[in-house]
């Protein structure tokens, strides 16, 4: 297959790009950097492009069999008014430009990222794909993001919305930000620690993406998270145990808010998301439990 990945050199993107190349696919990936030096393969092409703007990069979609949208500014940064607009534009404008460039034909797969942030503050409710959306900033971003992606059905594409939980890997994402504190004996739960934490091991994420691409009956939103979400305090406990470090020093919500501002809503939101569609279609998780997942990643 010829696969186009917007945001193909970010944390998830570089893992997915290498995964697909290893499976024999041709991959074209975009990124904001002028060049990239992480991926070297004769079936790989890198294009430096700002995908929030139309441009010659869109021509690469003309003969693509699958288009994967991973582009978007990180949310793990203090949110000013201008940065919130960047979070929004990097997702919605890129998605609109990708849909515009899709060929008008049946059989193209359009996989577009969203997030479990779609559900907002869910408390203890179990959130499968048919759960209602939330009302906070990230929920509204996700709603518009998904609506923009679903317009690709009008071009004959099979659209799958990838509602990612927290992707665990040691070379990026949330886990990489947590490890230094835990290794320095200063790790612990965030806020009350009671909030549910939807997570997925990077290897399971990649396998699930391949599974969705291969199963033509899967459409619409799909939760990409372990079938066993954990409370934040249990995540901290498991990480401390794997590292052989204490995990009892909490980060009070007020302190986090002072440091991170409005972004604290994303850190402290409770989302007990479960992968209903993946399980109903027979996907098997290699790392469904948090402690073995962390143990594998950290030893790896």
C-alpha cells in the first residue's frame, strides 16, 4: 500500500512510519522540520510542510491507498488564548486540507486522530464509543476535528476516527514526562488520584491501527485504549513498583493549576474509556494490564 501520514515524524508518527515500512508499505510523511534524520528507508519519503495550509504536499494524496492524520500541536503546554487557537487550527485546518486533497474514489482509508478528551469529564462512567461528548475545550476541539474528518465519506473514503488514550512509550508522550520525577523519588498521583486514566502501550496502538486498516467493516469512532483503564493513583503505584521507587508524593491540584493553568483540566479529567469496537471485532491486546505494560517499556 501507499500510505500518507500527516505528522509522521512525531512521537506516534515515527513509530507508526517504521512499523508500516517494516511491513513492506511505501510511506510518505509530513513534518514541520526542514529535514528529518530518524527514519532511513528506500520506501520512505519525507516532506517538510505546514499542513494547516494548502500546498503542493497535497498532490501526494492523489494515489494514496491510506491517509493517516496524526498532526496536531501538543496539549502538554500552558494554554494561552493564542496557543489554544494553535491547538485547534493544527487539527481542524490540517484535517480539512487532507479531505480536500483526497481523491474521489472508493477504497481509500482515512484514519484521523481524535482523543478520549472527546468525552470530557466522565467521572466513573464507562465510556465506549457511543458515550456522549463533553463540554470543555478539548471536547469541543475533538468534536470539530471528528466532524471535519467524517466529511471524507463524501469522497468515498472509509473513515475511522482514532480516539487515542494516553499512549505509553519511553521516548515521548506522557510517560517520558513522568519518568524523571519518579526516578528522582518525587513521583506520585496527580490531584486526588481518583481520576481514571485511559492508556495504551505503543505496541498495541500500532497493532490496532493495522487491525483497523485490514478490517473493512470498521468505521467511525474507535477508542484506542487498554480494556483496563486505571485510576491515576494506581498508575503511579504501578510505575513506582516497576522502577523500585516510592510513589506517594501527590501533586496537589491547586499547585498544578498554578503551574499549568487551564491545561490542568486535561491532566485531571477522569475518562474511564474502553475499546468497545476493537474488542467486539476480535482485537487481542498484548499488554492489557498496566504493570506488565510499564515493565516491558521500561526494561526495553
